[in-house]
């Protein structure tokens, strides 16, 4: 069994571990942004077709990608927050002189993912985008049908 030793902040291994964690967090943030971009693109395309064809039923279809991508966005935001918590915990232990070699290169999220996801659903970055989008889809659907 390998001996576990305390690590210093200025070692290459610690710097690489920090960079790996930052990379994971950045990917989760990028995935969240991509979900928003895809959602706006897909919903806009569906609404354009609905308006051009004068078919209100088509507009209601836009709810499906908006809801699904909203959930995916919340999931990635939850993952980002869980990995950020792990990253912050490691940095805290590092600054206190309690970080060990056993913690290096262990990329694990912290906390319960379902709890992070519920909190993410209440985040302005999720409902602030998808809420108005769903309202707009509803308004356009009613406008086309009336």
C-alpha cells in the first residue's frame, strides 16, 4: 500500500490536478451554454415553420425540446456545481496544509447530484432562459390558433 503524504501547493502534481479540475468545470459550463444555444436554435426553427405554415399544432411541438434541453441544462449546471464544490474543498484543504497525495487526480463530484439538480432548476440561469422561452412558445401557439 502506498504511503499517503501531505502535498504542497507549488508541486507540479498539485498544479496539474487543479488544472484538470478546472477543465472539468469549464466543460460542464460549456455544455450548459450549448444546451441553451441548441434550445434557442431548435425552438426558433420550429416556430418559424409553424408561423410560415400557419399551423398552431407545430408551435406546441416546440415545448418538447425546450423542456428537455432545460432539464439537460440544469443537469450540467448541477454537475458544474458539484465539481466546483469538490474543487473548492481540495483548495481549502490545500491552504490549510491538510491535502494529501491520495486526493490528487481523483476527479469526483461532491454532494448529492439530485440535490444539486433540484437547486439548479431553481437557478436564474435555467428558469431565466427557459421560462420566458416557454411563455413565448405558448403566446405564439395561441396567436396562431386565434
